C-alpha cells in the first residue's frame, strides 16, 4: 500500500493552499474531498475580497494568517496570471453612532499595521462615490482592500500541487481511521489510504472528522448561512470601492461591491441553521438584502438582479480560528475558518507547513505556477484572441475554446458548477437557458447533473 506523507481532508480554499505548500516542500500529499470538485463546500461562496486585516482582532492568529496570505497572494498572482481589481474599500457610517466609531476603527487598523487608512467626511465620500445615498455621514477609507477572482486562485494552487505530485481523490468521504504510532490508516467510501500525518481542513465537517478519527471534537460547527444577490453588469458603473458596513461584535455585516466578472453583489446575510449541506435561498431575507442595497445605492432600483445564491460558513461556538495540533498523533486541524478564509488561506498553509515540517520555505526547483486563464472583465478575455471558435455563452462571452480547455484540464470539472467556476459559462442573465444545450454537446457525459439542468 502506498504511504503518503500527508493526507489533507478537504479541498476547499485552505485545503488547496495547504496541498500546494506541502507538495512544493517535497511531501507526498493526498487530498481527500467528499464533494465532486475543489471548492465544493463553504469555499465556493466566498466574497472574493482580499482583506488587509484592518479590523481583525488585534494580535490574533487570524490577523497574522490574513496578512501573510495577503502578502503572498500579491507576490504570486502575476506568475499565476490572477486578476486584481484595485478598488479600495470604504467603511461607511449611516448613522451618528457608526460615525463616532470610525476613529476607533482607524486606530485599530493602524495598530494592525494598516497605516494608510484615512477618515473621510461626508463631502469627501460623495466626491469619491457620488451615487451613494446622501444620508451617508462619512467613511473610513482602506486603500489596500481589493477584489479578486473567487475561484481561479485555488484551482491554480491545486494544479501546482498536482504538478508537484499531489493526488486528489474526489467523492471520497472519510468514514473512519486509526493511528498506529507512526501512520494513519484512513477508510473512505472509495478505499483505504495510509499517511504519516493528517491535516483536517474539512470546513463544515471539521468537527465530524475529529469525532470520527480522534474520538472527540475540540469545537462545534454551527453553520452560518450567507445569501447573496448579483446585479446585472450595468450596476458596475454606479460604484468604485468596496462598500463595507461598520462591523459589530457578531458580524462583519453586509458588503456591496463590484465583482471581477463585471457585476455588483450584495451580501452576505448571517443566518444560523442546523443543516450543513443545503444553503437555501429565502425570499424574505433576499428582499431585505435588496432593500438594503438600494438604500445604500439608489441607482440599483433600475437594474435587474441576474442571480441569487447562498453559502454556508463554518462558524463555531467561538469567533477565533480553531487550531488543534497533536504532534504525538501526527494530527493538525485547521477549523472554524469563516469569512476571512480566502485571504488567510496562503497564510494558513504557511502555518501548516511550520507545524508539520518545521519550515514553510518553497524550493527553487519547485514546479512553476500554472498560467491561469483570465476570467476578469477588466482584462483581455479569450474571445478577444483570434481562433476561439465560437461564443458559446453570450451573456458572459465564454468561448468553446475555454470550455474545451477546462474539460481537458487537471483536475477537470466534474459537474456544471465546477465548469462555471472555471469559465463563467451559464452565470449570466439567462442562467444557462441559451447555452446549456451546446455545453451538453461539448461535455458529453463528463459533467454530473448537466442533464437535469437542461
């Protein structure tokens, strides 16, 4: 039986980043994912904001990992061909109490090492964002907050990990396991695997994995649903910066911002639920969300919503990241990674490498980063290069060359959602009404659930 150095459970944002870091360090890495694709769980509904950590808890592991991840992302994104929408952010005060909190937030940001924040009076705010409702009293400007592609970075990390020898096994839920003092034997729905170390990055199932393999759980996942609404591309002319609320003790609040794909999103809500698998979309909450968006940016009243969706965040009974490291049992849990996980993923991967290997350096002869296809609207797309064949998805201007390349890539998409995340196809105004037939012709039987979508 093959013995892997490290088995990572979960192929979300943190799992993919950790797989890359450990594989590049020379480890033989196995990634076990119960879903059909990477980002099948909580990570698929991330907000795509690269955070500076300006409002993170001071001195926290979360802050350290966010800022380490932020720096590494900016350092590697050019090699991966990953887009960056340099929007900046504004924490906008809509009442007197919020306005009085802005200097405190500015001081927290400076103590967190984010020194370029600035307080804006109402007149300055209106000059920068003239389409915001005039009731806004002022804002805290955070220039270093950016919008990125929510999915391509993690696909890139997975591809580089695979190039370095990592193995990904999908639809392969972990059922049980045992440690013999040197190695773990893990039984899944597909096989029995052996690895010297386990890294639990199972997200919404992180506590269940601890219970199954260790016999107890060090935390409790309390799924928190976030609903989003996506406005048509005409909305992007109405706003430049990421519009953030003044955070509270319990939530970072609802965000309004452009996306890398040329739309505007509003969300997420914060709703506790028991179900870990089905983040349903609720009309009443969405109506409140849309009302909030249109109160902040009145011009949205005339622009249609083209999509709504929901995701679940792996919140726990405490706010902080839940790290459980047991060297004697060759075990590491990276759990409770909520809304900051996308930014922190590379920093968390560095932490994993330090805890497991005692180092987090990447050898000079490591496989080069894959050049990812650009999906961002503000940069040249595939359709602008001759020889693309045909425009398959007219709403999002996706070519059949892009779809064909995605289907042949590693790891390939295994369902329609995975293909959407690789190409943007069927994500536009018609939500696939006009292109699913042609997609079916190209994909054949390679995408689960495509027949049901037709």
